[in-house]
C-alpha cells in the first residue's frame, strides 16, 4: 500500500482513512463497483484497531460513497438510491455537498464520443434540427411587441400574457384547469426541479422517484441534500401499491413521476394506476410532482389520450405539474412552467427572485406568440407524424437486428415521446463494456446506470436521428451486442 497514515497529524486516524477513500472515489481512482479492503485487512495493513477502520467505513456509507453487503464486502456505490432508512440524523449530509455521482464516468465517456467521426448518436433527447420549427420562430420574432419594456421587476411569476395564453393552452390540449396566478414560468424542467427541491423540501428529506428515471442522473436532488428512494416500475410503469411501504419506511415527503411517455422506458402509466396513485397520495397527504415534457407528442392519434395526473386530480391541491417547450419546439428556448396552488407558486416565485434565476422576457413573449399561432399546431402534427415513422422504423430494425440478444423493456409500443428501451437477455455485461462495444461499432447508446436501472438496460431515441441513421445504427448495435454475448 503506497498511501500511509500521518501519525503526526491532528486529523483523527479514522478521518484520514475516510478522507483518503473519499478522494479516491470522487476523483475516479476507485470506480463504481470497486471493492475496498476488508476492515480486518486494512486494520492490519495500517497497524490500527479494526474499530478505527469501521468508523471510517461508517462515514463512507453515511455519505453514500460505499455500501456493504453480507458476503460481498464493501464496494463503491453503483447507485444513488436510498436502500435503507437512516436511524439517526447524518449531519454530514447537512454540512457537506454530496458531489459523488456513480454515473459520471459513463456520462463523460458518452459526451466525449459525440464528435467521433461517423458515429451514430442514439442518445440525444431532442428533436433533430429538421424538426425544429426554426423558420416559424424567425417569423414570430418579428411579431413580438417591443413597445412594452422588458422589466425584470414586473412579475417574478413570468409574463402575464404568456401565463394567460398557457392557461388556455393547457385547458384546450391537456384538460388542465389553471388560472394565470397558478402558473410560474421557468427556464425549463431542471430550473423547476431546482426551485422545488430547494424551496419546498429540506436537506435529509426522502423523495420517491421512479426507478429507472431520467431524474436519477440530473444532479438536482443530491446537491440539495435529498435522498432518492426507488419507486419500483414494471412493463406498465410505476407500481402505486409499493408507495405506502416506502412512505412509512423512509418517511417520503414527495413523489416525482413522469407518467406519460416516460423517460427512459417509453411507458405510459395506465389510467387505473394513475387513479390508484392519486388515491394513495391523497390518503397519505403526499404531494406529487408530475413532469410532463412529452405529453403533447402523441404518436397514435386514433387512441384516446390518457389525461395527466393534474387533470385527473379533480382540482386537488397535491399535484404540481411541470411542462416545457424544449421537447416540442427546441431545447434552446429554455422555457417551461410550473402549475401549482397559488400559495406554492408565490413561494416558488419568491425563491426564483432570490436566486436571481430569472427567465428571458423576450423569450417569454416569443413563447406566447408560438403558443398562439395556428401554424404551431400544424408544426406539432408534422413533428408527431415524423416521429411516428421513425419509431416504427426503429421497432422493426430492433426486431430484425437485435431480437436474438435483447428484447423490448415494455411489450407495448411507446404511444408517444422520444424513447424505446431494451433489456439484454444476458445482463452480465457491465454498462462500461456495453458503451465501449457500441462506440467501437460506431453507435452511441445510453446504458441503464445513467437512470438508476439494473444492468442490461438500454435507452434509445428516435427523435434526433434520421431514418437512414436509425437503420444503420441498430445494425451496428446488433453487431456490438452479439460480440459481447460471444465473449460472456
């Protein structure tokens, strides 16, 4: 062992051990899943009592950096899910920022591969440039009213004209009743989540999040000191009946869900489960945050749409609804909204002001123009028609080229949104191996650890790629998966 204790230091021995392994983990020298020495072996190597090593390992576990399983030893955490309730307050959570992210190595490697020549990127969660209504936005920009000043102090809730337009838009398109004073304009979903996490919740609070979920890897909740508890999902979406046990075991304070065209699974929560979730949360007096970025992207118009939780809640005050233009217009607009009871909106607006995290007033007026323009509905229909063709092409390509080594996570065809998910039939392959095998074949995919999923899970998008790229990309993925399968 190269590293040695500093016996002359005033830092306690157990703290030195903790700090050493903390740095090893945070700097990536010890990767997720790496095994630490046993307490007994480390105590012998360092010449200290085993209780000293135990105290250091306890601190590492308390900070969520490692976990210990009987028979498997102590390993660097591969997940951020809270598995057991804390029996006593962990003051480290309150006094230090938890910056460890077991998904970071995968995310960084994925982003680094973006510019690789010839690679087909099946990870980007945005519309391809040809689907973005850029010409329409250019036209509408010329129609913005510049006679009124852009005043930051006018209203921290956002431009009243936009909120009034959104009120009508939500009622017409999603059956959500929301007066303008129940709407707060944000710079997108992540901004909305940041406001909620840092205003309505406290460090140490537990929140229930679908597992898998894109929220898992957004790095909003951990920096706020919140503990994510996995709300189990199956091929139909989250399982509401699992919530009461989690609520009592972890003292869950809020539920975060993406029930419509969920990212990353592509599933849509059935109506019966939505009603059950609402009933359970009403009984537990447990607020729900419903994130609905894809709800307008219905790819099967002949099928009756399932209403959002907010529309089903009969005006109940415990559903906070999040929306955005990023997925139906362009992510560069950076504009979204929160729908909540008026007192909550006022509290969030005050926090928005305090944080200095305002939204663009010119952008708000452009959004109002877009939502009011008849041409925007024609464009939305065109986007949905194109995504439907791409989705169907992706499904056929998966059947032809990877059906022998992987199967769809959910048997139902995704009814909207951007994503289709797979589960490998042989899941012994690590996410790093999976990612690298794809890159070697010239295709980039999103492994499940990014979303808190188990091994063998893959998310694919059909929104940001052309039809030719979809076919070629899945052929390359099939080659990568079969090569991995032959090696294991």
